[in-house]
C-alpha cells in the first residue's frame, strides 16, 4: 500500500483515537486502553507498539510526530498487508478503503472471514450493495461492544466509518 494509504482513513482513525494523554508541552503520555485497562498500555493515536516492535509501557512519553510515525507504521506493516488480501480490495475506492482501515485499526486487521465478523465480511464481498447506505450502516453498527463503557464512542465511530464507506470519491 505504501504511499497509497488512504489519508481519509488515517484522519478518521486520528479523530476517533484522539491524541492522548497530551501533556502541557504537547507530548503524550501512555494511558490505559479504555476497555482493557493497563493490560494494554496505549500511546498517542491508539498505538500499542513502537515501529521497532516493542510494546508501549506505562510511563512512556512521545511527541506528536512520533505518535504519527507509530500510527503509520502500524498501518503499513500490520494492517495494510492484511487488508490488501480482501478479494474486492482493488475494486474499492479510497473512501471505502479508508473506512475499513479505521475499522481494522480499531478491531484488528484479520476481521475478514473471521468468526463473529460475518457482517463486515459481507460488506467486503458484496460490491452490488456498496451504494446501499442504510444496509452498510446496519452492518458496521453491529460492532459496538454493547453494554460496555466504550459502546457510545464505538457507535459514533461505526456511523462515521459507514458514512465514509458510502461517500463517493469526487
């Protein structure tokens, strides 16, 4: 994917992940994952690993540029190569790829054909329905962790991903 990474997808990820926990000097400190707590220390734009593969640890601090580097590295090395194997990936436009990039960054790149991921796999497999906004929204909305503290945020994220997926590229 390299330079072809969907910038609209990166912007959506940044919007929903946020840049946390920002210190007065603009750097960010590691924070506990909203669902897993300190079992999954997170940094910057939701990164759990550095470009060298080492894990984020409690107390780590990075700059905004380093956070961006972590995000892009994760996408280029761990997410894009997996998404590119989706059979219809080459048929998708930049917005559709961006929506799935955000989805994969949040829920894992190996969602296609995975157990309990049938609805999002169906979205990928049925180009004839890609213009059906209500149907697309319904499929994305199934991945919101109902009953958890992150449900409301995930509902907003899935709605934004579905809207991006359905937005034509001009």
